[in-house]
C-alpha cells in the first residue's frame, strides 16, 4: 500500500489476529533514513538493529543518518543513494538494513506470519531488499506490477547466500542483457546466518499470466494474488488498445476478467483482491475456489495505518459523507500503468497544487534506465522536468499529467521532503475504488476490527 502505509505497526497488528500481515517494501531505504533523521521516535529502529547479524553495517547506517533529538521541522532530509545498475555498497547496506528493520519490527512479540510486498517495476532495488527481509525471517514475499519470473531463483540463491542477479529492462538495449545483483558474502563477510526461504505469492491480474508462471519449476510461485482493476495503487492496463470512458478512466471488459476456475486448476492457492474486503467478498472468493482475500484500503484507514493521521481522518470523513472520488488515472503514474488517485484538496491530485509544484526527480525509484547514443546508461522519468526528459530522447506528450509518486506517497506518511527554499512536497493518496468496506466498521476502526468484520460468519 503506497509507501509505508502498510508499515510494521499495521502488519504486526494483522499478524497478531492470525492473518498474514504484509509490510510495503517500496522505498524502505529512504523511509528508514528519514525516520533516523527525525531522531528515531520511540527508538524502534535502534531496537530492531540490535539483532542485525553484522553490527558494523548497522552502525554505519545509523552513523550516516541518525540525528539525536531530530533534525527539526522544515529541515531538508539528507539524500540517499538512488537505485541504479552500478554497484553501490552504501546503497546496498541501507537497503538491506531498512528491509531487515521493517520485517523485524513487524514480527516482534508474536508468532504470526509476516510478508513483504515489492514492485517488479523497481527491479534495481529487489535483490538487496529481499535479502534484508530474509535476514529478518520474513515468511512471504509478494511481488506485483510486472512478471516476477526470476524471483523463485533469486530466493533460492539468497537462501544459500550465493551471489545472484536478476535482469533489468533497459530501453534501447534489446540485444544486451543488463542485470543487478547481490553477493551476500561480499556484503556481510563470513558471518552469514542461516536463513529460511520465504514463500512467494505473485500478484497477477489474469489467469494467462498465472499459467505462464506456473508452467515451470524455475518460475512457479507458491501461490497467487489475483487482483481486480478496482484495487488500490497500480493496476494492469486493459488488454488490447486502451479506451477511456466519459470521465477519462480506462475501460475494462470481459477479456480483463480473470478466470478463477483456470487459476484453481493450476493447483496453487490463490487470494482475490480488489473489492473483496467484506464478509460477502470473502464468501464470493471462497466460492470461487480462493484460499481467501487480500485487503488493502480498509487497513489503510485503520488506526495502525502509516498514513498521516490528519489525512486518514479527512479520508474517513469524506467517505462517510459520500464525498470522496477515487480515479483510476491512466496518466498519473510514470510507469504507464493506471494508478488510483484519491481526489483531495491540498494534495497532489489538486490541479492547483500540481501546477505549483516544481517538477523534479530526486528519489528516482520509477526511473527507467536507457541506452544513450554513446552507449552509456542513462535514467529518465516522465515526471522529471519536461526539458530534461525531452533532452533524453523522449516526446513531450509523455510528461503530461504525470505525478511524482515517490515524493507524494512519502509525504502521505508524514515524511515530506522540505526544499532549501522552504517548499514542502505535497501528499498523494491512493485507495481502492470500492469504499463499501467501511460499512459496519467503527468510526475509528482498528486492524482487528477489519479482520473480525470480514470473518463474521465465516467457517473456521
């Protein structure tokens, strides 16, 4: 769920109910660095790092970013190394440590199951991020927004602490394979702890992709999350040529409906997501052969959510009043995938706020590597300054209406960057389009309330 919305507190609360609590693995490196610069409120990061297998690495990360007492309101956060194809030890250390901390805190004090969710689109961060989560004994890895065909092998290699790599898509380099990897021994030295291989759930939107992944032991996950177009965040574009309806949203048809019977025939467990976060949704999912449901938005608005409290209260109030629109915006995300945007005044979805924001790409998680005319590798993002993007060989129309998801989603959890000139990044909120999940929940609900309501009347 976005960046940090499904943080360790929420995942821990869900896991304590006997369900699978999942932390968002997106941008955990910058999230950890900024929390340390705020003084590590509550001392949670320091407590988690007390068990990191190589104390010197944890000490280096803390030494680079920790500000005792916090850096103060309005002080710009220190930048971190951006993801890229070149090996960068400082980046790997921060990524490994950040994923370790988030999973370790989510697993603290109970015996429930904890998973971590990654985006295939952010390929260049994946090996180090997954390894950090495995060092903290993560139970499940969930991967969506792409085709996670190489992740089973990655998990096998990292379980054995073998050097490993995954392919990275580089625009204009169709005949050349590029990759990014991790050598656990090179990173940690010879103090390699025993790690357990987590199970892999591939997040897909079609039975065709599920069948493709299940066809071979090399690509087969341990199960699937079958996501409908109304689910929050990114969704797969419609099959065939994209058509827009009267309000500018992608039109989905019968070809975009996953055949649950064909997924069930693969004999791997699957969960349904997107509009299933109710007792009726669970019953429909179980009737279709699913093991259960994946729920996002109801948890995003619960007390344990990582959303900024003021934003969370505003969203709850507007939903209760029937005054919240969540658009499936075909242009918002630099990835080119449709992305759910909650229309809220004062956030990046507000046209005036969007127009006033200086365009820049300083975090770069959604940058695309490409081959320059001289053969070197460059990086570009449709949300960066228009003239910069054009100079990198792409047309201006690709920049229209693009939102900076990286900065906007960090601002939504209270970690907005403040520029040297005093400008503060505005928030961006994503939710699922089906907001009926609030029916029957208390006004200020908890994660446990969500679980209890969904399981109401369900078989043991």
